[in-house]
């Protein structure tokens, strides 16, 4: 039996500062599982599009209730994965690096997102190599964590550094279930991440331990419900409601957690972060 989308707020208020975010989302009007480009997808499994929309709407309302700004891009027929807005670009300091999808099924999403960002006033740079946006590229402080192994090519990492002028840390993904970096690692604030160690190669695990000695380590059970596909504003962490262990670990570290049920979208390998592209505008000069 499929449960309706619910939102549960856990944990007391904390002194952690929350940063106002501007998000871009895409309503799953045409959501379906029509092909298989990751291990989560089974075209033969039943999908309830109406439930997917209700669950997505709960996520959107959660962001609005937290005081964030939510923009929407118009969904296009024939693009069932366009709901996963995080894959549409990487946006930092008012600049946007467009994407180039590995799989032809998603190729037409790239110009749609690039066009929206251009019209919204962002400086858009064309992709030179396969990169799937914030699925594999996650800013943390002044660094860019960049995943590779399944989708985004290693060659794209050098282009990232040229576009954004930030040091890029390459992280090798090794488990096909965690095909994007944002399924294996969540940025909690400018100095802290949560991640699943075994989703990364030994060298990448060592790099993460060195960079983030105080990281929150997730269990396989929580990662398998896409618990790490979470969105944090520095205080509030919006994550799949089924990731109860990770939620408790985050509350122990002083974060407020908000569980949302996106089980229908998980049938395509997506969670809260997959549905959410952060629009980082240029900071005003101090």
C-alpha cells in the first residue's frame, strides 16, 4: 500500500543559522518510468503520477514554509525526468554551467533549463563535457565536490574550475545505486557533510575523511531509501521520511530534520535534492 505524502518536523529548535535559499523546481506533470537508466528504474512497475504530484507539492510547500523562495520551470511533455531539477545546471555566484546528459532520453532537458536560467538573468556557460549539474556537483564552502564514475565525466571537473574559479575535489563513485554524488553525500553547511563511505572508492573515502573529519556517516539502510538525497539550509535538513536513522543522527548534531515522503519519485531514483536546484546569486560586495 502506498502512503500519501506527509511532512514531519522532528527535533527542537537550535542555534544553527538558516540561510535563505532560492530554489528552482519542476512539477512532475509528465512523470513516468518509461526507460531504465539507473538501477532504481523499472519500466514495468506501476507508477501513480497523481501521487507523485502530491508528494512533490508537499516538498514545495515545505520549502515555502521554511521561508525559502521557489521558482518553477514549465514541465515539457515527453521528458518524464524533468522533475529532477538538480540535474538541470550548476548555479554559483550568478553564473550557471549548463548540462550535457549522458543518456539521450534526458538530452532535451538541457536546453530547457539553460533557456530558463538565461531568461532569469544568469550568465550561462555551455557544457563542454558530460555533466549532470548538481546531481554530481555540490558546493561546500569555497570547494566544489565533483562526482564521477557513472554520469559526469572526469574531464568536466577541469571545466568546472575554469567556469567558477573554485578548487574542485574529484570523488569517485563505485556503487551504481548511488549513481550521482547527491545520492551518496549531502552538504549540511559550509563545513559539514553527511555521506555513505562505501559509495566511494578507497582514495575518495580518504579524501573525505581528511576534508571532513566531523562528517555525519550514514548507514546503508538510510542511503538505500535515498536519505542522503537531502536539502539543507544550514539548520533545517529536508530528507526522505524513511531515513529515520540519519534523521536521528542529524538531530543529535543540532540540525532540525523534516521528513517528506517522495516514495513515488524514488521509483526513478530521485529524492528531495534531485527535485531541487539551488539558484545561487552573486553576493553583494561587502
